[in-house]
C-alpha cells in the first residue's frame, strides 16, 4: 500500500482533501500519492509567510547558517534514499541522481557559508564638502516573501537553489515543486522541519498548476523565482510587472569545435563530452548540448567520433548502475521529441543514429543537415537529440552560436587563449566554457542567461542578491 505524502504548511505537516499520483517514467509504477493543499491552506501558508517577514529577517546569522548546515548534513546522510526517490519520480539514471543530491548538499553548504559572511559594506561620505562628518553603512534586507517555482528536471537541486538562498538572507519562501516530481521537495521539507527556523518561514505546497495565477498575483509574495519554460516564465513576468521576478529559462546550447582542436586526442575528448552531455538527464537540462558547430577542417572526423560515442551510451532502466540514458519525464515528452525529429527529417535532416521512441524513452539521436526551418533548429528540444553543423572559421562559428533566441551557455573547444577571451566577449550567452561542453555548472557561480533564456542569476550569493535590496544607513556628525 502506497502512503500519501503530506505537504508542509508553514513548517508543519498538513493534508488536503484531494491527492494525485506520481508514477515512474520508466515503467509506470506508482511511486507515491501526494496530498494537495486546499485554497484555505494555501491562503494560510501565504499569510504565515507574510507575517514571518520581519521575524525571519531579524534572526541572527548563526541561526540561519546552522539550519543550512543541518540540511546539508542530513542530505548527505540520506543520499542513497533520496537519489532513488529522484530516479523513481524523474526517471534519471541513479548515478546522475546521486550526483544531484551531492550538488544539493553543496548548495546548502555554500548558503550556510554565505549567511555567515554577508556583511554589507561601508563608505566614507566626506569625499565632498557636504559629506563632512558623514559615514554610510550599506546592508541588504529581504524584499519580502519569495514564491519559488521549481521544474521537474532537477527536482532536488533546483529546489535547493531557491530554498537555500532564501533561508540564508532570512526571506520566507513558499516553494511549489513540479507536479511530476514533488516527492524530493517534500522529503527536503522533512529535513527543514528538523531545524529551528521560525514558523511561517517556509512551506512546500504541491498546488495544482491551475492555482498558480492566484499565487503569482498575490502582493504578499513580492519576489518570484521561476525555473522552467520560456513561455510560462515570460507570462509570469508580464503578468506582474511590479514584482521582482527572476527567470531561469530554456536554452539551445551549442558546443563549438574550432580548427585548432584537431588532434585525435582532442577530438576524442570533444566527442565524448558532447555525447555525454547531449544525453545526460535524457537531454532534459537547459544546458544539454543541442547544437554542435564544428570547423570544416575537423568536421568529418568529429562526426564519426560523435556518432560512435552516442551509440555507446547505455539506455534502459534508470535504476541500473550501468544506465547512462533513462526515459524522459513522461510519454508525452517523448512523443513531442519524436514529432520534432520527424519534422526535421521531413524537411531534409539526416538521422545518423537513433530516431526512435519506446514509450517514454527516446533513443539518443544525432542529426546532420538540419534545415533552418525545422523546429529543432530554433527551439529547445529538452530531449536526447543533437544536430551537427559545418562552418568555416571562428567568425562563422560564433555567428552560428548567436543565431538563436536563447543565450544560456556555450562550450568552445579551443587551445587559443585569445579565442577564449574573444568567445567571452562576443558570444551572447550567460556563460562560456572553454575546452568542454556547455553543460558545466558549479553551484556557486552565477548561472543564467540572456535573450529568451531569462533574467537574473542563480548561484547562491547571486540569488541572495536577487532576494534582497540595499538599504543605506548614514551616520552624521562623526569625527573621521
């Protein structure tokens, strides 16, 4: 018998009047039943968060840091249990799920450290005659309660990137996990409940998507942190122009292989990294490799190696230690990827490997000669599909990267430091990775994009800045 998971309302367990099922993407088995909060319970959580704003902001740094340290410690202790939950609800291979738990541990550890060392700044004001005897102290304070909306693809770590910075600055947070993957966030709630954080400082509410507009519009939640599709993200931003909204949205990530990356060892490395990071998480990552842009001088050799490396990716049961690529989050997602590949082929693309679906699983796929009018050429596939493109020289390669509505991250395989700095300057993305795929992310670095990839930055300290504002204290009549 499957137990129904309760949700977390202002830091305590609660149950609603309805529930929904979470099923394993691999075999459709029942993973969990999850209780859904009623409208009255959602209102209670929002009211508690609003009431907690001054209380939580006034908590000492050591209290918030200790809570964050505790979460990091308990996540590490429960790694295997939580990793298996992630695999069950999300379908990602167990080895990637363990890595996700490890990254969430790091996020909470970084947040604890940042909570301790966030000191603000001071400045003397007697740089002009009118400021004689004056001195300023600049500190950051929470903008208010945060509405955090998390996606399904990293059901623990992307939740951590909203919850941990909010706790670090003393901002109450209401977290809405993705309907497909709420269990990891509810388990995180179990761990948060072991801390002495103030009542109302956090809630985990698996509300139905239909109830989201009311939460988004609620003036008691002046900050919204959303990770998900660009369509939904910009609908949220457009609907609340006076709120502080941060968006981490989609991508169409490119891996660029330039002419100087030409030895067999170079190309083996590039092909291996491209194959791995086009397919990890089933391609369901905003920085999965979707486009490979290769100089004509290395293109043919690279294509052969990429196809071989992609074919070597082990697909199957995500609970199997040997599996590299599991299913997508559900069968509808796989059907969408299938239709996009069929659209590309109908318009002239060549399938070099893959191109088939089995339920929620889609085979790792490589396309060549992708026409510009194919959906895959411009949209984010969010599946295990990559396309190969031949270019002549660095200028054409960088222009191809920038020929996208998205701009999250790019990878550039080059040994030339001047080219590396040129890439950093010219590529219209939020991050450039040299000598590797675009899929690298350290959880403390600023992470986010430009253009349709969003606004604001994740990465613990940078999210803390987004959740707060500067307030100046001017002291007068001092003998400086």
